[in-house]
C-alpha cells in the first residue's frame, strides 16, 4: 500500500508540473502561429527583393555607363575632328609651307596671322578650348594659347621623350593628363601635310576638365552615383564628386578594373562598382553605395518586424483568454487531488461541462469510490493475517530456541574433534620436519668431516709455503740493504761530479773572459789582428757551448740526485715493509700449525656425533608411523561431527528464517493498518 501511495504521489507531482507548463506552452504556440509566418515571408521577401535590386541596378548601371562612354567618346571625337579639320585644310597647309620658307619676313608674319585666323575659326569660340596651336620643328608656336600651356609646351613637351614618340607616330592621337594642376587635358598629334607629305610639326589642343562636368550635368545622374574618368595611365581625369577626387574609388579598385574585361561590375567595400571602356583607352567607372540602393527595402523589413511584434502581442492576449478557461478548472482539480493525496477520500469533483476536463472530473470521482472499496477489503484481510502471524511467530521462536541449544552442544563436540585432528596433523608435520632436520644434520656431519680432512691437508701444505715465503722475505731484505748501499755510493759520486762541473764552469768563464780580452786586443791592432780576432771569436763560441753543456750536465745531476733521494726513501720504506712482512709470515706459520691441530680435534668429535645420529635415525621411522595412525582416526571423527553440525545448523537457519519472515509479515501488516487508518472514509 505504501508503494502504491508513493507511486500515486509521484504521478500527481508529474501532473502538476505538466499543468504548470500549459500556460507557457499555449503562449509559445500562439506566438509561433502569429509571428513565424510573418517573419518567414518577410525575410524571404527581403532577401529576394535585395538580390533583385542588386541585379537590376547593376544592369542599369552597365547600360548607363555604356551610354556615358558613348557620350564621352563622342565628346572626345568632337575635338579630334577639329584637329582633323586642321590637318586636311589645304589653305593652312599652303600657309605653313610659305611660313617655313621665309620664317622672319614680313610676308611670313602676315601668313602666320592668317594661319592663326584659320585655327580660331575651327575652334569657333569653344570656351572649353584654352590652347590650339602648332609647334613647328624650329620651336616656334603658331596659334592661340594661355601662359600655362605656353610654359608646358616650350619647357617640358619640346624636350621630352613624348615629343619624339609623337613625331614617329603620325596617325596616333595622344591624350595627356596631369598638366596645369590637372585642370586641362592635352590632345596632341603630328601635323603632316597629307598632299605634299611635308612635316609641319605637331598639333596641340588643351581642353578644360570642366567640359566633362557640363557633359555629366546634362545626364542628370543620381546624387549617390559617383562617376570617374580614368586614363590609360590610371590617372583620374574627372570625378563627379567635387569634394575629393581620390575618395570615391580607391587605387586597388582601379587596378581591379584594368584587370577585367571591356565592361562589367563587381561589389567592393559595400559599393557597387560598374565600369565601361572608351575607344581611346579611357575607363568610365561608376560607384554606387549599396546602402542607398536597399534603404527602402530595409524600411519595408522594419515595418514587417513591427507588424510581427503587434501580431505577437495579439497572440499573447488571445492565449491569456484561452488559458483562463483551462488553467482555472485544472487548479480546482489539483486542490482536490492534493486532499486525496493526504488521505481524504470524501472529496468529489463538481464540474458539469461536457468537455475533456468534465470527463477527467468524472473519472476522478469513480477512481476515488473504487479506492474506498479496495481499502475496506484490505483492512479486513490485514486483521486476520495479523492474528495468524502472531501465532506462527510464537511457534518459530520456541523451535529456534531448542535448535540453538542442540547446535551449541554439537558445536562443542565438533570443535574438540577438529582440535584433536588439527593437533595430530601438526604433530605429524613437526615429526616430519624433525626427521628432515636429522637427515640434514647427518649430511652436514659428513660434510664437516670431509672439510676437516681437506682443511688439515691444506694446513700442512700452507706451512710448507709459509716456510718458503719466510726464506724469500729474508733474501729480499738482504737485497734491499745492498740496493740501499749502492744508492748511497751513487749519491756520493754525483756530488763529486758536481765539484768537477763547478771546475768546468770556472774554466768556461775564464775562457770567455780571455776571448773577450783577445777580441779587444785584436781590435786595437787593426788589420793585423783580424785573424787573431776570428780565433778569439771561435774560442768564445766554444766557451759558450761548454757553459751550456755544463748547465745541462748540472741539471741532469740534480735530477739524478733528486731521484736518488726518492729512491733512498722508497728503499727505507720497503725495508720497513719487508721487516713487517717477515713478522707476519712467522705469525701465519704459527696460526696454520694451530689450525691443523684444531682440525684433528674436530674430526674426532664429528665421528662421535655420527654414531649418535645413526641411533636417532632408527627411532624416527617408528615414531612417524604411530602418529600417522592417530591422525587418521581423529580426522574421521571430526568429519562425522561436522556433518551432524551442518544438519543442525541448516535446521536452525530455517527456523530463524521462518521467525524473520513472521516478524517482517507482522510489521508489514501493522504498516498496512496504519496506511489504511490514514484514509478518511
């Protein structure tokens, strides 16, 4: 019953946890239904719209840049055509021919003015052209120009490598940028008479960069669309962003553009870059910030998010309304179930609606009625069982007491038999160990006898060896004394040699002094004494050699004396050692004699021990046989006693188990009655 109550308790707690989360589940469900479709559709629409805008803007930008490049090409061709009109003008060609023949004549000056008039008429008051002239081969400039252009043409262009290149390529048109603070673009080409094939110099035209500004203003570009014109050398010719010509497109973007095809687009640093090429090698590059393209789309996404939040709030309100209709009846059911959990079975759920909660209430009431009937029946059965259990417990206690006394008596008998068998076994083991030791003693006695005989023989041999060693020691002492006397004689002889060396050293010094005097006297005599001086010099050399040899001999003698002194000390020590050795040899001889005598005595005692051990060995076998018979009888008696004791112990365990089960059953029935009494019927 207690297990049933624990299981019921556990299920009620689980139901409480489940019902406690119904509110949260309802909120999450309504929020998911309200918000998720809006978020999914909004996100999908945002991504699709963003990609579509990017593609369409990229396509539109390419078309726009293609049109711009055509306009820029047409614009540049307009100025190229003006230069072509100059080259193909036959009147100007005739004037240039006459000017070149008579450079400084009045007629030449007049024709120069006529030529300038033709150039001005071609320019036709174009405000974007500041310079339109012809640079002749002799350096003269014919035409219209400002001071900045004149300085560039005379001082830089005429002496540059570009000038020579232009002269070699008559059909090529050169566009020069970066001149006069990048405010002008120069169009330069060779001016050659097409009829006479004569070289008239080069034709120069400078166009103001602001001319491109007028061109782009007519196109009405978006304020966020920045366009730049870049020449073949990657220099920025014109930029629609007046604030900073280098901030819109970085140098690495320009590098990427020149690595790609004739036209195209790509995204760099969240900017849409579109480019197109002109016939003269220029690149038209457009930069549009991506933020400006998708601002409207982001605004739409923001409104979608706001709508999702509003729908979420509405879903929460609806969820709370529905939750009140579900959670309130569940709370009532939970309170009554809590009372039933505490043992009050008089509770009744009064919920009359025909829905799931009404069915749950009806089932709960039926379950309570069935539990009441079950508890009543269990109460009657438990009272009967309790009486029977008490009787069985009394009988089992009496039987257990009797069995316990029998078991104690047999246990004492078994203990005695076991101890007797154990003692017999230990006695056999001790006797066997004693027998092994007797065998060991006999074997060791034989070995001691053999070793004593061997020791006696070794002692006798050692005495002979010691006598020979003593004799040789005496001979060694005598030889050491003779060596000592010879070393003393050698030391004395070395001292005599020292005296002789001193005499030789003195003679060498006198000879050296004599040779010095002879050299001085020979020097006084002059030419006559040259031969004598040579002899004196040789004598001095011999004297020096004698002195060196004397020093070497002296060193050798000193070494001999030092080694002689060391040898004398060693001989003295050896003499002392030989004397001590002689004493030791005598003591050894005496010791070996004592060993031989002791060994003879040991041999006699070992023989006596051997006789006694033979008698002991004969009694050992009889003792072992008798003790083994006693041990067998004790083991048989112990085994029989153990079998009886095991049977009694099994019966005792059965009785104890019966008593234990009776006690447990009695306790279980009492607990069951306590549990039944908890319920309020």
